[in-house]
């Protein structure tokens, strides 16, 4: 998977729905979100999307990509997600992917909310 493809793959986790998660998520995935969501794993991740509002767009910058071996990709970035009604959310994120005969699957994702810069 090229760098551009993996970033497109990652963006769809923000904007796509349950079907995308079913196809692209490892059944062993672990995700860590701010409260109240907390830590989720496996099938409960897809179940949590039922009826949940998705982000209409996401901007990812400060992008870092590491490929420690041929079957692992680790991403780090700052995301700014926007909903249709104008709500925004900013977080520092990491995601890890593993490649196999079944394609690339997300195995880990974590979000740390960005704190406002009070010095400005």
C-alpha cells in the first residue's frame, strides 16, 4: 500500500460508516477514545457505530508514517474533524495497520484531544 493509499484508508475511518469498518477493521482491533467512549475492542467497535453521526470531513496534518516491517504501518497525525452542522473536534491520533492475505486491516487506533493553546 502506498503512502497516499494508507492516508485515504485512514480518512475513511473518520467519514465512512459501519460497512467500511466491517471490511477494514481487524476483529482484534483495540481503540482508545476520550470519555465517555473509552477503550473498545473487537466487534463492539462496529456495534458502537450503529446510528452514530459520522464526520463529514477530516483534515489530517503533522503526518508521520513508519513502516517497521513489510506487514506493519504505523501512522501519527493531528486530525480536525467537522460535522455537517459545524461542530469540530481536534485530536492527535495514532493508527496501526497489519497486512495479510486478507489485505490491510486496522489493528489499533488512539485519539488524544488537542488542548487549546492558551498562550495565543
